[in-house]
C-alpha cells in the first residue's frame, strides 16, 4: 500500500470543443486495474454513439499498471497525451477516458494531441487533485491549563489535529505518519513537561486538497 500519493477526489467530467468535434473527458479515482477497466467499459456503454473512446490509466499498489489506447485515432495522438496529463501532474490510481464525437473536420495529428490533452487536463481539474496519506491516530490527553500551549505547538509543527474533546481533561486526536512518532512524543513531552499521555489507535487514510485542508478521513481497510 502506498503511504502517500496524489490522485483525484471524485469523478469528474469536462467537455472541450475543437472544429465541431466534442471531446468529453471522464475521470475517476480507482484502486485497481479491474476498477479502471470496469469504468472504461461503463463509459463506452453510456456513449455507444461516439466515434472514439480513448483512455489512459496509471495504478500503483502491490504492482504498477500503466495502459493507454488510441481507439482508432492515429497512433500517439490520443492515449499518450492523456497519459502525459497523468504523469505531468504526478497522479496515480486514476483512469481518464476521453470520448470523441467527430465534427466532420479533420484536426491533424497536432490538433488531436492538443484536444485530447486539454480535455484530459480539464477533467482532472474538475475531479479535484488531492493528496492521500496513510497515518497513525494518536490520542493526547492533557490538563486544561496546558492544552492551549500544546495545541499551538501541534499546529506550529504541522501535525494534523483531527478532533478535540473536552471532558475532565482535553483530548487531542492527532494524525501522523508512522515515522513521526518519536518527534511527536519528544515535542509533546518538551511542551508539557512530561504531563501529557499519548495512546496510539489504528491507521487512517487522510485526503487533503492542494492547500492541505482535510477533505475526508476514513479507516484503512
């Protein structure tokens, strides 16, 4: 399992028109090659009247899978430009299908490369690029009079505070990469004079936007 990677948050769609031809990009985050193939087949089924269904996908996990197809377009004018959008943005676990409805005017090789690339890029933008990280959950319990100081330290050090609970003490839920356990323990002890208690929970998958805002937190299955 990848500990950290860039992908898209949701299914996205974008339409680009060039000389009466319509290029409709459909984008989806996926976890396996089987997911990618299933999506490609679904898009084809939903748009049987289109002239071409060109695609590319790149998946990493236990192994890496990279495929693309020009689906009848001149070689190198569709699948590769779509794949280049994925590679340029350093995305993984993603499939992009670009459907073309032919408008009756030939675009030439250069025109096709630009059209398929622009459609794919627009689809990625619509699907929203995110960072996915696998983190460990840490629960930090501290007395009220030290909680403000501890919270400021956690934020200044870049730790992700996923929740705060106020009861007979203050409990911070912090999400950290596994390799940052020692750093967390040292800084918490330094900040509180050893008067805080840390307990570790399970693994969580965090999805953040490009400004590092948390979009979703879910258990690792």
